[in-house]
């Protein structure tokens, strides 16, 4: 859920940048000149790289958590076919909880 929302926001901001960027660059060059405009653009580019690097740092942990969640769900489904008590799988940001559910 969180990843999808983040990616949707990223796409919206990226598309806004494609539309507004050329107009803003032309306005800045006209008002400030080329050199200061270039410095400002590079500064904003560096700032925009921070979320990408943060995502890269979290990617390994996120993949491991997803793999554990899938393994837990598969295990619960296999156990459910053997007429054992029903189990509920709860996946949060930090843990995966498998609980027995009373019928």
C-alpha cells in the first residue's frame, strides 16, 4: 500500500516537472542568467535524489519482508488443507504475525 502511494506521488511530481520545468527554466534564465539558474537546478536535482537513495537503502529489507510474508501465507494455506485450525496472517511494517482463529 505504502509503496504504491509513494510511486503514484513520484509519478505525479515527475510529470509536473516535465511540464513546468521548461517554463520555469526559461523564466529563471531570463531573470537570473544562465549560471545562477544552472546552480539552482542542480541544487534541486541533488535534493530530489535523496528519496531515491533512501529507497535503495530500504529495498533489501523490503524484499526480505515480502518473501517472509509470502512464505507465511503459503504455509498457512498448506496447513489449512489438512483440517487444522484456521490461521490469520497479519503483516505490519516490522513483523508478520500468524494467529490461530477460533471457528
